[in-house]
């Protein structure tokens, strides 16, 4: 266009210079921030993982063994970061020679996909931290070698268990990894991880909360046991035995126990819990109707697991009313209990003024579930479950049993407060800072169990004179922890029987209160007489004597 010739397309811009400038700035801002958005999501690496880990999954998470105590996810909660920092500082303070214990879990749970949450993870990590802190700073479990703790992530729904095992195997020798503890839930991924660790590394795998009956069987050959597999929690058989003992003691007598059972594939917890319930609750004067449902096995984040289940429970409602059970035994995941309770409370009444719900140990995931708490508060339901451990299972009387003394010593270490009975703080070696975890975090019992699994691993490592060179010998040592060699644990004395299953462990029956607190209402001993003390010389009261 010739200079000086008027272009009508620019006339409006010349007449409104201020508005034109503003529009230009908005356009530039859009380019800048839009470019930033593109860079953050496309150009910039979405997740940087520390040593021992690699990024995988959707959403992305770092899986493997966390040697640097770096975040597992890009949006990791502050409380998780604080725990990782605590572990890093404690590891750096350990003098050589040292050995390491790996706590392997799903450490990057996805909301509405996983049946666990960060809130339920924290006590597991705190329990392991407390065990290592006691080992390195008190006389509770010997003194050498120094012990380190590493976290290992199997990813959401344990889907990256193979990558986690590969990374543990890669660093096992350099980090003197003597055992893997934890495992989390009784899922197919956790099961295969345990078998692979045993087959490849020949070191102990000690489950803290794995209760599925088949979890110690070889997944490729169920006729064989995983040789290095142990656990500190009662099996589902023991859990249902305890539940049946409790129900049988109720008055008036319960004539009908309805089993609401999840039939999802690949979950040994729900499968074996339901099978045991249908068998053990049968009696001469009791019927056991079966009410199956199927939870979603694979759901993308935000797809609505609860809504999916409410649809099924809504259809179940009328038939459950027709059965009019005295007790409903919920053989499903604790994270799904809220959907069941909400549907029952909001559904049409059917002549059952109060439904009594009893569940397996995974109901500990529901102790802060809003739907469960509102249901209990309404009076339409009561909710109890067979816990694997409970902070009030030993009572409050002082001095109490030896088992209570063991718990009180753990409690003092975990909270950094004086022993509840002696009023004394723990005597420590050196100037290590005390822990200061909230006693309320003990409510689901998982801190106690992960502490005990870690204690067993540490005790085996410290009794093995050549353990730093050949940690595989520790499996044999763990098999010697029975009778007079029982280990003092927070959840009870630790004694291992055939195939690594615990013996002489209690099963508390715990009731959920409307305020989210729990209360032990009964203490069952499903496979032994009460096991409260080490046996006296020549005594036969303890398991294995």
C-alpha cells in the first residue's frame, strides 16, 4: 500500500489507542502464559525421579527404591515430603557398617482409583521409622550394625511391582538390603512382588498387613510356599475365626449372618475373606445368605468408584431387607464400606431399625470415612471390624501384662512422650532427636504392624554374624523366633510358625465411633491361648514351646 494512503481497516485502532494497547497486552499475556502451559506439559520433563527410581504410569509416579528420599509424585503432600526428609536425615546419621530395610508399598495412591489413601499410608511409614529409630537409638533391639530405611514404590494399584523389584535387586548389594517389609494389601501385584524378591534375592519378605490366605503361596505353583515369606498379621482364616467367636457370643443369639462379598478378580484379601466367612459362620441354628457384588478392577482417575458401587448396593438393598440378617459381614475393601453404609442409611426402611455390620481388617481404611461416620451417628448402623492391631487392645491398667509393656515402650518411642505406665521417657544412646508422631495415628493399627515387621527384619539382621555378606541366612533366623525367642512387638509377641505365618497373635474386635475414634470391644485369640508373656524356664505357655 502506498505511504499516506488511508486504510479503513486500521481506522478503529487509530481512534481507540488505549483499548488497542490493552488488547495487545492481553494477546501477549496469552502467548506468554500459553507458552508456559505448553512448556510445563510438553517440553519440560513432567517428573524427575531420584536415584533408584524411574517415572511410569498415568498419572506419572516414580517407582523403585528411593535412595535419595525424593518425591514420588509431582504433587506429593507436604506430610509425605516431611516423612521422606526424616528418613533421609536418619540414614545420613548412620555409621558404617550398616544394613538396610526396604519398606515396599503403593506410595503414590490415586484418588478414587486406589482403595488406600495417603492418610492410611502415613502410619505405615511412621511405624517403620519408629522401629529403625529404636534400633539405632535405644537398647530395645541390639546395637549393631546401624540400620537404614528406604521406601520403595510399587505404584498405583501395585501396577509397577516388577519395576520396584528390579530396582531393589539392582541396589541390594551396594545398600546391604537385608529384608523387604510392608507389601500393603493382599493384591496380585503385592503377591508377585513377594515371590519375585524371594526367588531373585533370597532375602526375607515380611508382610505387615497382608492377610490373604494365599499370599505366601507361590503364584506360579500354588502347591508350593514362598520360602522367604513371613507376616506379622493374622491371616483371613484367623480374622474370620475371631469374628465368628465374637458373633457367637452375642445375645440374643444371631440366627442369620449375611455375607456381602466382593467378587473382583485378583484380590486375595476379598476372595479368601469371603470364602472363610461363608464357611465359618455356618452353624446348626444359623443361616449364611450370600450377597455378591463386583468392585471395579481398573478405573481411570476421577471416574467415580463410589458411584459405581452405590448402583450395585442400591439393587442389593431390597434382597438384603428380605433376608433380615442379625449381622452383615462385609467381605470387601474398607474404602468401599462407605458406599454400602450410605446406600443403606439413605435407602427405604424395611423393618430393620439398626443394621449391625462386621467387617475384615481393611475396614480400618473407613474409620474417617464421612459416609460411615454419618451412618453410625444416625443410629441406623453399627460398624465393627476384626483389626490386626489396636492401640487400646492391651487395656489401660498399669503395670499390665508384658505385652502391654512392649506396646507402651513402642508408644513412648512413636510419640516422644513418657511411657504411660512408668512415666519415664526412653533412655537413648547419643543425641538423636525424639520422634513426635500423633497418638491418633495409631488408631488403624498399621503403624504397630509395620513397626513389628521392621523389628523382625532388624532383629534377624543383627543376629546374623555374616548378614552383611549373606543376608539370605536371615530367613533361617526368623524361623527361630518362637517360644523363649519371641520378639517384643507393639501388636503382640512376634512368633513365626510353619510357612512364616504368625502364631499366638490376638485379633481385636474394634468398633468405629461417630467421631472417627475406635474402641476395642473384644480381644480374640483365634489360634492360641492368650499369649501375654515370655515363658518361664520349662514353661509351655508360649507358641512353639
